[in-house]
């Protein structure tokens, strides 16, 4: 688990194909690795990865085919800056919100607009994630815990203050950039809970967005 408060901007040193997937070497910059052990989790642009080697100036992790297919990690190359956060501990301040490091989908930056000293980003989420994104709710973008300031269909607006711009990779965002999105954890569990006993049946909806209005009506959650 993570908080969505970025601890360091690191960079990709190498991406090495390995048996059908990829081993990534991340240089971690100012991130303190003194308490990190092999097998520990570190979020890279919001993707929870397991440290399999610790060469001293960073860590190496294996990125599965599933992760490559479901996130924007395929867009990374040697030299790409990345947001980094170590897994939280029982004494960690929860400054953001509970983040699992399991990406729900890939969004796209639609626009970037200066607003006084802040910057406003409009981001388009996949349609199946739109119902989980709420005005003044929380969302994770490339591992950063953020507050949604407005919602219009599948698009949502973020207002990013100077501190967040300087401490994350968001300063480099331009229209067209793909970003990892993780919706609020409670919303995902609530959807699963709505399935009730149906959750144990083969073929029940498994992924975010698969519960439809017709499903809710058929199972007594909506009244005509």
C-alpha cells in the first residue's frame, strides 16, 4: 500500500527484455533506500513493483506482460523521469489517500492551462472508469494522490500547485501524454460488494466498469 505522496523523482536507467517481459533498472535519486530490502515494494509512476536487485543507486524490478499491457510503462525509455514512493509503514503519515499501486487504466492529458501560479490539467479517463471519478474525490495519476476539481463525462480537471509540480513529473505533462490512473480503492470494493452472492458465480463482473445499470436493476438495486 502507498499514500500517493511522491518521495522522489527517479529515472529509468535501462529496460531489458527478459523471457517475454521486461526487467527495469530505476535510479532513485534522493529516495532513501537504507531501509529497503529485496522483495520490498516501490511504486513507479503508480505501478507497484518488487525490488529484485539493489545495486546501491536504485533498484531492479521485473515488469510482467500483464503490467505492460495495462499501464503506460510501455511508453518509458532510458532516461524517462518517474515518480517514486516506497510502500507505507504503520507509522507513515497518510498525507494522500490509500493507494494500492494497481493501475485501473491509462488516461490521456487533454489540455494544460496556467492558472495564476498553478497549472490546470484536463485528463480523459477510459469510459469504464468515469463512474468512479467524483468532484472533490481522490484519484491517483502516475502514483500522485490528487483531488478532482471538476468532472465532465470521462474527463476530469486537476489544479496542480507549484510544490506538486516541482516534486513530481507533472511539470513535464503535455497534451497527448498517457498517464496511469488508479481510482479510489473504496469505490472498487463497493462495486464488488454490490454483487452480493453473485460474486461467487462464474462469469460475474470482475473488472471496473463491468457492473451495468441493467445488472443493478436485475438484481434489485434499482427500482422502476
